[in-house]
C-alpha cells in the first residue's frame, strides 16, 4: 500500500473513537495523584531570548554543550531555555531557591494561567470524558487553583473539612503553587556571537518552584478516602520534582506502603505511573526501583525513555537513540525497559507514533489498547488544535484528519525491523512473550499548546482502551 491508501485504512480504524468515548462514561471512579498546581504559560521568541541573554551577559560559550540539569542561580533559566529551544526538547528543572521564582515572575512573566501538574491536567481530562466520578489530589487548593479546574459536577476534591466537593467550589486558605511553562516554536531562531540557534521542533521548558509538591505533601483526606472506596484507575505522578538533597528518597520509600494499602483495599484497581521529566538521577532510580514495581502501567516519552536508559547504565543505546530518534531505536529501548521493569504494560509516545508493549495477562487486550491509543491521538491533537479542552465537543475536533505521514513512515520501518508486516496495517503484532500495539497519530502543524500533551496521551490511552 502507498501512503494515501494507508491513511484511508487508518482513517477507517479511527472511526471507532466515538464508541470508545461512549464506553468510558461507564467507568464509576478514577483517582489522580499527586501533583496539582497552576501553570503560568508564556511563549518566548528567539528575539526575546536574545535580548535577555544580552542583558545578563551570557556568552555563546556558556550555551555550548550545556550539561546543566538544575538551577545554580536565576539566570540559569535562560541557559535551560536555550538548551531546550536549540534541541527542540522538553525538560523540567526544579529549584528550592525562591529567588528563581522571583526572577521568573519579574523577567519572564506569563501570558495566561491554566491547570498544571500531571494530576490536575489528567483530572480535567478524565472528568471531561464523562467518567462518573474523578477524585483529584490537591495539596494546595486556594480559589486561584479552583479556577483552573473545569466546572464539572463529576470533578471532585476535598475541602478543608475533608468533605468531597466539586473542585471549582473549594477555596482552602493555602498559597498557590505556580510553575512556569516557557514555550517556543519550530523554526524560530536567534544569533549570538558566531552561532545561530534554530529551534528544530516546537516544545517547552518547565521551571518549577513548588515547596509542597517538592516535599510530596499528601492530603490526608485523599489518603483516607482511597483506603475505603473503590476506583477503577489510580493515575500517579508527581515524583519528578523530588530532590535527593531534600529528603526525596525517603519520601518515595514512605509513599510505597501508602499505595500498597490502597491496592490491598482495591485489588482490581489499575495503577498507572506517568514518569515525567526527572532531573535528579537518584530520584529517577528510586522511581524505577520503588514505584514502577507496584504499578501495572507506565507512560513515558522519548526524553524520559533516554533518562531511564542513562540511569540504568544503557549509555550506548541512549547515544544511539540521541543520534537517530526513530521508532525502531526507541522500540529497542522500550523492550529493554519492559524486560527490566517487569511492568505489565509500558507505553511510549513519540512524535507521530504511539507504541505499547504489554503482557497477555494485562486486563485490557492489545486491540483494546490500540483503540485507546487512537482515541488518545484524537483527543491530544484536538487539544493542540484548540489550545485547550474546555467542553466535550473539543475532544474530537481533529477526528477525520489523516494520520501523519511521519507516523506511517516510522511504523513501516518498525514493522520491517521486527519482520512483522501485519503491524503496518493492523497496528498489532507479537514480540516474543509480549504484544505490541502501535498507531500512527494525527499531528497538528501549528499547535496552540503542547502543555500536558504526554499526560493526556498516556491517561486517555489507558482508560479508553476498553
């Protein structure tokens, strides 16, 4: 088949999406934890970046071979932005230094506020899908945070008295937790000295100052609720802001028995871990060693995959992928992680293609999973197209658009590598003891937002796989 024929074939497959969205409405309850915050979103141009670099006297030399992964001082935010801008990558750096927060507020500012944190973003998406009850964890829930939740009756959190209430109606007397989301566009550029920096892919850099999430503060009412109430899915994240120097390893050790107790009270619950960009290598290793083994599902992107490879000693494979970011190379990493982590289901989302490896014993079939990924592709691309998901109709704005040529090309190459030609047309094949589901995705040429895209993809792929 040629590309056009394949696009027609996959368009027919994608027509299952509305049915999947209807099925999700039958789910009785989903919980999201732990991190919910407010994102201050700003689009930065190459021209603006150049002015700031000049003002703070950052030289071309400082921007070559950037090794930094955290802040030493406020102006390091500029170096981080250039790192992500010039490579078209997404990273999140955390700081316990309030001067970084003050600098960002003064020098970067923001265009708008919106829901932030994997837990909060996923909660909004789950509620919009029509799941009967979405219980979200908030360790800070002032009125400003409440305004970032969708005004939906099924989206719930705990008030100061421990009562489960509509999230938009809660106003606890707590400080807001604000993160900076600094976005940049493909093709934008600036020159410094003899070098021109060109952005190869639209993406974003996240700068986080968040004392509560950085200390994994757990809402006790949420904790008690899951000890005695049934939920179908627990969608976990929020470990990535932890720091070894800030007692992060102990915090992870302490949360494991809490999650296990929830699982004991609810043995049919599927626990999904969203890896997220974790810059502290010791924390990254602890997530692998302590949280992954008690999870039934894991979601990650290309950069997070590389992060895990590096901390697990697979430097050569990591370098191979850095050199050539293809589905074939990333699948090699996915297979390694599946064997190493023993998690029943692992999903990797890359530009143009989603891939999931799962055990035959996982409670959702490979075909279910494929349908879930196609649904996630429509919802995520609709979010990129609309700039937000505010009403139910927004979920399917891109339904009917062709899957991307780049996704089909990657899927074709992967099918050839695995010697499984059926993968290209069916989206499913066997790989040893595992089943692989893969779908080319719908891509939006000029996305209005990229914030929370991975969280949306992973969570919707899972819950819509029915």
